[in-house]
C-alpha cells in the first residue's frame, strides 16, 4: 500500500505529461560552466527574455509545452537544473539557494542582465528564491505551485515524501526521462535521495523576504494542488495583493487558481497558462 501511495505522490510531484511528438527546435543550445556544473540550456524564440524553471524530476524536455507557447512571442531560456535532464550532478546537496545562484550565474554567462521568470513546482519555489537572492535579475515573476514554507503543503504529502525510495519510480515517466537524458543514468537513486532531502528539510523562509521581493508577481496554483490554496492566497497577500483603496483598480500582484486541475496536470493547461503568463509579462513595470 505504501508503495502505491508513494508512487502516486511521485507522479504528483514529478512529471506525468507526455512530451508532444513534434516540438520546436531550439535556436541555440549548449552547456555553460556554472558553479561547478556543466549546465545544459536551450534558447527558443526571440524578443524579451523569459527564464523557464522546471519542477522536480523534470527537465527542459518536459517543459516543452510551456516553452513552445511562450517562444511564439518571447525569447525563452530554459535549463536543466542540478542533476536533472542533461545536467550531471556534482558533490553538493540540491538546495533552493544553490539553484538560485546557478540561474544567476547562467544569466551572467549568457549575457542576460534581467528577465521575466516562470517557474513550476520546485521551479516555482526556486523563482521566489531567485527574486529574494538576486532581485536585479527578475523583471516580473510568475510562480506556479511554489511555496515559501513547508506548512504550505498538505502534511500528509510531506509525510509520504519522506518515505519515498527510488523503487516507487519504477516504470514512471520521471525515471524513463532521467535514463534517456542523464549523462550518468545509473545515478537516479542519488537524485531521489537529494530531492527527498530537499522536500523534507523544513522550509520556513521569513515572510518579510517574500514581502520584500521587488518584482511584480503572479501567484499561480490549482484547485487540486499539492500546496494548500490558502498558502497561495497567503503569498498573494504578502506580495501586497488584495483590494485597492477604491476597489476599482488592481495592483502589481496577481493571483490565479486553475480550476479542475491537479498539480500534475499544470503543463497540460498551457491553453490557459501561456496567454495568462504572456499577458502578465507584457505589462510594463511601474
């Protein structure tokens, strides 16, 4: 029973979206020397830059529906984070702080002074940390299913994640993608151990750090997410969201809760996400 439950959780926090058979080819791709990593990245489209940050057990491959949608009007830069996709692991834990520094270093390497940021799941939480740690890099921020404290997730989920093992991923899309793309496909169990550690290490970032984020923010979650809807509303409030003095105008923080959508189905809702995120990014920063 535990294996079945954990397998369901694995799918929920990872990837269940099949990559379309035909996807746009990147205008540029390669590897950058980033804080000891050989980080794989891809550049799609043209225009104002957007950085796309994937979720746990995912990669640029599994974010292609969002990348291709945004790339119709923007330059999209996507990367495989530490130990994901085509980026090999190194001898350090996976932490949000380290990943934020990696994204900052990649932007420096590519000559991108500032960009709009879209992150999903682990990438959504990473997007908040990037805005906290490197505020000058973030023009506008859209974070889907991100948290700033462990209490934002359902406690049953946190408990189940702590019991996950590599075996619960057997035959899953996450394991298959890793073995297909990873430079060292035999290291999947090490990735699982590091991500379990990441997700079970208490997260309790100061509320003042969320309040202090300078970038206009779009907080996105679903009505069947792994995070509680109250947590998304809490972040929305901390970012200054809510009613205006005259009840007639909106602020720079926006809130979207996708209806009839589970956490694992977010990348299946690009029909809603792409125009919503593009519209938010197209607004000028006041």
